[in-house]
C-alpha cells in the first residue's frame, strides 16, 4: 500500500503600489523578477505539509523563500511568468552535519 503525501498549497499576492519597479527574488532558486508599478503578482507554492513560505523585505524589493520540498510558480493575470520546478532541498539535521565533520 503506497502512502502519498498531500501537497500543501500556499498562495499570496504581492502588489507593487510604488511608482517604480519592485524586485521579486525567489529563493533559494536565485530567480529575480521585476514587478512594474501598480502590478500584482500571485505567488503559488506547493510542497509537503508542515512548513510555509517566508517573506523578507529587502532593499528595492521582496524575497520569497520556499520551504524544503516546495516548488513555486508566479502568475500575472492568470498567466505563468516564472516557475521554480526544482524542489527546495531539505536542511540537514544537526546529527548529519556532525557526522560529516567527523568523517573529514
């Protein structure tokens, strides 16, 4: 019997209410988009339950951080403008890090 893990879906809108373009950084993928003035982008993230997106305000923009196992798509007017399809790698536990250091 196989056990399939349900995807957890998180959606949020990022609206640029400034009179200049705003940078949108998708991390940890290293993707960068420009949100023109008065435009709203929808961020849709999918991944394992139990975690969430993190939003960081940075100079000139906003960084959206995926959680381990998540993928992200960005939409404008229901059209995809960016996709990060490689799942975020998991964070090693402290035990894994200690073992790797001991093996060196």
